[in-house]
């Protein structure tokens, strides 16, 4: 077997972006090893066979970016719909429009406020704690938005996300809790936003659709590592701790259990995402996927809908790692893993698992384009060392 010019571990957006650039612009022969049965990493989606609704298999994925280069790059492989994401939140039998905004404040306090009146109210309520001296997440949140809004919209939800009472959580989990003193309720504030017209998997498949790119599915890098390590450059986008046999201890992650079901109604909740803020409701959110693509209405089976209940918890061995927990202990381990990674010859670490960072899709693409510009292209065209 002839060796490829480059091996990429992981067919997520980071690995696919590197593969596409190296194959298309440099003419390299690229081999992608992916241990799942599909490419696309966590952005992968499938049409539910019964209802024909597109379901994001690793949690709801909304594309948004203010990065011109990333937007232009993504548009080479797919067009995007004009979907604008909105989130609603249930609390004690009412539904509120999130994020915290004037509509929510008026509804929650049962009275209309001008923007200035709302500002004055939140300033008064948040005076209870000083942000700089907050000793835990609860005090920090109250110092930013006041106790009533904290108790309704942060306490229960955050407690469920972390399976921990917010008084026991570190204050630096949140840096800001923006309140919008307008009725604007778009969830993102980026220049560009939308969902891939033909779905995520069509987009991600097109990125790998190049004669110089081979994707080998259901192949765990660690089973074949000896064939490639030290012989060809490797871009590794799997978990950094796993690469080093967890020698410095495991990095901790949160995961989400996704309970998918088909319900016998055309419309279960009237929108894509509803957060459940009450502490006694065990799930954090319900996703109803058909609302992400209103333009596909005629293609969906009438009278049915696909919903997913999300339950957040700490990841155990074998669970999908979703969000870095990032305790002080994790950060100390990460410093050691970064040193090991730096010293590992001919291997570059990237992506959310390889760097232990939560990356949105546009950030994963942007980081991959930077690695291509700053490391891979100089290496393959000018012989620069790969470090
Ligand atoms: P991944 O997509 O995780 O890809 C890594 C790949 O490497 C995986 O396919 C894995 O199977 C493979 N791999 C690992 N180890 C090995 C091995 N040893 N051998 C072979 N293959 C291996 N981003 C947004 O922009 N908007 C959103 O709304 C959004 N929602 C999200 C919701 C959730 C629940 C999660 C977890 C993420 C969300 N993201 C969202 C982030 C998005 O999923 C990431 O930006 C994207 O997955 C990053 O791509 P990646 O290539 O770095 O990692
Ligand atoms: Na290295």
C-alpha cells in the first residue's frame, strides 16, 4: 500500500476543511480515518425515515458566523436558508421569549417597561451582589441580572446542565449575562446565519468529494496508528488525552442524552427549541426539528413530528464528550497534554477534541483554515518544519 501524503484522524468539520484545502489547493493525497459509520463529526444529520424530517444526530446545530472568509468558504459546498434561530423558555407554566429581553421582562414582571425603566429595575435588583467579589455562579448571576430573573431563568437550567447547585459552581463559568433592552429576540447576533439547504450531511459529503480524498469509515486510528505514525504528517482531531493513553489523567466533559421520539401531531411546540427552566422537569430542552426547515413543510409527513428531549450530565467513559467541564484540574492536565502534543513529531492536534475547547462550527472551520495557512501550506510548499 502506498502511503498518502497526509493522514487526518476524524471526519468532522475541522478534519474535512484541512482535507479539502490540502487536496484541492496543494494536490495532496489525503486519507481520513473516521471511527464512526459516517463522516461529518457532530454536525452529522439524517432524515428520519418515517417523517422525512432532518434530525441532527448529535444535538441541534445552527450555523452562524461573522467571519467573511468562513462564510464564503462554507458557501462553496452548500447554500443556506434564511432561518433565524429563536429560543423560548418555559417557567412555571408560562413561555417566555429568550434571551433576556424587554418582552420577557414585561411578561415576567406583569407590567410594561420602557427600555430605561427596565434598565433601572435590573440595576436595582442586581445591586444585591458586586460582580467582582462574587464567590460562586449564583452570586455572579444575581450581580448581573438580579435575583428574580436569576431564580427563574438561570438557577434551574444551569443546575440541570451541571447537575450541581449554582452555589457550588465556579463564578467564572459565566462572564456575562447580557440583557437586551429591546424586543429583539434573535438568538445569535452574527452577520450570517442559516441552515444548509440540502441538510448538513450533503454539505459535509461535498467537502470530501474530491478524487484525492479517501474517507475510511469505521476505522479507529489507534488500531492502525503504526502504519502512519512517524511516516506521514498526521492531523489528529480526536480527544487529546486519549492520544496519550490518558497519561496525565482524563479531561472531564459534559454529555447530553438525546431521547428521540415521533409524536402524533403536526406541531408539538410551535418552534424549534424550548428550554425548560423549572428544576423539577428533568430535561433541559425539547427540540422539534421540523421548525428548522419551514420551507420543507410539504415534504414532511403530515400528522407527525420528531422531537428530542435533552438531558445533560457528566460524561463517563464511552459517552460522547460534548462540552469541556474545564475545572482547574482539567486546565492543569491540559497544559501537560499541550506540551506532549507539541513534542509529538509530525502530528498536529486540532478541532474541539484535540484542543479541549468548545468550538462552534464556524470556529472549527476558521481554526482549520488557519492551520492550513500557517502550518500545512508552508510545510508542503516550502518544506517548513511541522510543529
Ligand atoms: P467533531 O465534529 O467532534 O469531529 C471529530 C471526529 O473525530 C468525530 O467524527 C470522531 O468520531 C472522530 N474521531 C475521534 N477519535 C478518533 C479516532 N481515534 N479514530 C478515528 N476517528 C476519531 N456548532 C455550531 O456552530 N452551532 C451549533 O448550534 C452547535 N451545536 C452543538 C451542539 C452540541 C450538542 C455539540 C456537542 C456541538 C455543537 N456545535 C455547534 C459544535 C460543532 O459540533 C463543532 O463545531 C464541530 O463538531 C467541530 O468539529 P470537529 O471536527 O472539531 O469535531
Ligand atoms: Na506536534
